[in-house]
């Protein structure tokens, strides 16, 4: 089952890259998301054939393009191919996702320390939906802090605050 899904995801993304005018060689890897306790398939785009300008376009401003591609592939494979037990696909290019994840963890650790020390809530702005989701998952396992979304796009922000019991 997983090999079939890896091949479907790989072929689909390579075709999408071709239609977008980018050379696309994709490697599919199995992974485990320990925060969400789910299995994932990482579709890693080979950046050797891409220019730096190509990579900027594929990633987009604040990751908007790569997030959109990831959303499309997950929707397509789950519904159009009708794989009910499909794995979540993650798209990686030039270690973008991994770098963002690590930067977010470092920033969040500083915010956690600040909230615990001062008791004051801290506002996180300019987070993508993916980043906001990750913050909620990070804080889910803490018994003294929580995250709350406030506002609507494009002015949505995430608030990290003490959990009142």
C-alpha cells in the first residue's frame, strides 16, 4: 500500500512540475510525524535541475506556493484516486520545510519561556497555516500553556498564553 502511494505521489508531482515548466525529478520517502503521530510520505524535489529563481517560485512568499502544491496533492490523491487510507504527503525542496520547522521550534521555545516567566500572552504574527498548526501541536502536550487563534485572514494571529484551569 505505501509503495503504491509513494509512486502515485511521485508521478503526480513530477507531472505537475512538468506542466508548470519546471524540470522535476522527485524522490518519495516514508516518514513519521511524531507530533501528530501519523505516517507521511515526503516528496523531495531534486533541486539540482532547478535554478535559484525556480526554487523561489516553487516555494513562494513565506512558503505559500509549496503549501498550495502540498494541499492540492493531498486533496487529489485522497479524493480523486480514492485512497481512503492514504498517507499525508509533505513536499520538500532545498530543505525548506525542515529549516522552517527548526526555526519555528527555536522561536516557540523562547516564547514559551517568556510566557512562563511573565505570565503575559505573546502574539505570533505572520505564521502560515502550516506553522500555526505546528504551534498548536507543540503546545498540545504542555499542561500549562495553550495557543489561540484571533482575527481573520489576512490579519489572523496566534496567541500563546497560560492555560487557565
